[in-house]
């Protein structure tokens, strides 16, 4: 990058990670006021290979799911390709497993989210091909997201390639044609590791390719600590995923997700939302410097010094245009007042105008929620979270609208200062002992969705935190 601090319109803030396929940077998109992750690849010299890599990037960008890290932009230069992606605060699964022994509930949450991501990829005809712990991110809302489809290809043309040793399937190692069952094998490896703490086909910390091709892994029962529940159905699923022959593995992700849901039903409700609490200590530190201060852009492009050359009006004096010289202290004070008034009049941060529709609440008969929970409470918590991320906010809608105050200007002038709005829909559905909170953001013709699972017996503080993190996930 030769010291350049920008990639297209994105400002580079710092290096996040350097890997074999490319470097990942934290960037900032000042147009949408959000942080982004930017992965930079060196383009191959051959024209056919360059076209192939660009086609892969465009293919990955077509995947739209909250379980997959979204690709916002693809930028090409003469020698490099940059994929601009959703920035996910939190940690990756590799960092998590290095310091935490996850509970069964957290393991099932991670596995279910990965399986959901693979389902979306399959619908696009995409094989991930490198499903390792470092490519699974644990986000601030306590859910897992799959990332780095950097070597992904369409299923029909996908040949075995050099994926990571920890996620390699037998057919991938042998260079054979791949399909989603190869990704399911890698999911089995991750499940085995999360349950036992070791890789299934490693010996003395190194991959054992003979074991990968010929030997069954050690029984999970002999490796899993006694205090970790090990449902027989889950053991059978892991062993089925790790079959050498793809034809003997589950046929698709639908079967896997059904089994994971069935096992999760037996987990006590008090333990079923544990991933965020367990992973929080592993989250990378976020710095206020990661969001550049909002300086008016035209000052950088067009700003020019307007001070007269020294000595033109005499030492220590300043002259009003067409007037006499004034002493510096008085002139400085006057100039400060003028600048302050100009700032208040011109550079006062514009409000972001947001419409929040009335929340749709569907509660099963007999559902008892904390006393504070109501439609108005949901709107208030979502508004607080948005102000935390977006700054000044003007809310419209049937509930919790911002009061209109007119000071020294008519209402039309004040309305014109607010940026064009976006729209949010909120929903809360409770069935039996389970609630799902959903929030949908409509902005510039695009729709973004986030949801989280809650339980009626949680405290209002826990509800508040989950509603907050779910809303913030819409504004990475």
C-alpha cells in the first residue's frame, strides 16, 4: 500500500490481521459513518486468474444473511483486489477456544449458526472450502457469523484446494470435486474440537493425513470432561459428519439443523443463552480512535489560510476590512465569538431522522414478562442504542416520537437540517417459554435484519442489554 491511508473512498485505520491469503484492515466509510473490514489480495499476473478471482469476489458478495459476514464493496486496482466487508466487533472462534471451554449450549449455538450460514451458501451454489475456527466470528450479539469465503467457488466447478489442515476433508485432500458435504465434514471437525478440546485428525499438534484418510477419530466419550453433558444424538451426529465417504454423511444442512435443534430443546432455559457471557472476555478491545472525528470534509479539500502576511498592518494589530487596526487581544476575542457563532449556525451536527413503526407484539396466553417490557419500552431502548451509534436522532412514528421544539427558526427550516430518514420495524413474539425479538432496518432501498432469543424469566437488565446489542448489530 506504500503508506497510502485509503482504499477507494474508505479510510484505513489500522491492521487487524495478516494471513496467508491477504491482510485485513479496519477501515472507515465516512459516507455511511460506519467501520468496515477491508481484506486486500494481491492479484495474479495471469489475466484468466485475475478474472476468476474477481468473479469469486462478486459471487461471495451475493450472499445475504445475518449468519454470514456481508460484503459491501469490491474494489480493483492494477495489482490488488480489496473486499470491503461488514466489521464484526468481538472475537473469532479460534481466540475463544484458546481461552474458554464452552458450555454445551454455546457449542450448539455456534454449530447451528454455522449450519445456517452453509444453508444460505448452498442456495447460491457455493462451497466454503475453508471452514476453520479462525473463519467463524462471535459477534457482540452473542451469535456466530461465517466469514472468509475467499477461496469459495461454485459447487459445479469446485475442485479440491489447499484449505486449512484443520478443516480439510478427505476428498479435498485428494483433490476431488467438492460439494456441501465437504463443508459438513469441516463442521464435524469443529464440533469435535469444541466438545473435546482437540482436533480429530491431529497427532502431537500436527495434522495426521493418514488418520484423515483411513482412521476413525478417538471416541468423544473418552475425551469429553465428565461435567460436560454429551447427548447420544449429538455424538452420533458428529460421527456421521466425520465419515470418510461423503455418501455416508448427512445429505444436507437441513438434517444437521434439525438434529441440533432437537438436542438444544433439552438444555435448561437458564443456560441456553450463554455464548455472549462466555465470549465477552475474549472480545478485542475497541478504541475510540477507530472512529475518526467528524471534521467538515471541505476544510481538507478547500481550506485556505485567510490571515494577511505578517507586517502588513503593523506588529500586534489586526485590521477589519476597510477599517482601522485593532489590538490583538480585542481582535482575538471578537474573532473567537464570530467563529463560535458560525460553528453553531453551520456545523451543528444534523439530526438523523428515523421512523420507528409501532412494535408488533404477539404473546402466547399466560406469558409473563418483566413489568417494564412494553411497546414504548422497546422503542425507547432501540432509540437509545441508535443514539449511541449515530449521534443526534429525531424519531418519528406512533410511539416515542421526538418532541418538536422551534427556536429562532420556523419548523420547515429545522426539518430541512435533518438527514433523510430510514425506517425500523420491531417485533416481539413469545411462544411457550421462549421469546424472539426482531428488528428490521430499511435504508436506501436495502433491508437488514437482526434477531435474538430471550426468555420471559430474564431480568429487565438482561432484556435491555440484548435489545441494545441486537439493534447495534444493524449499525456495524
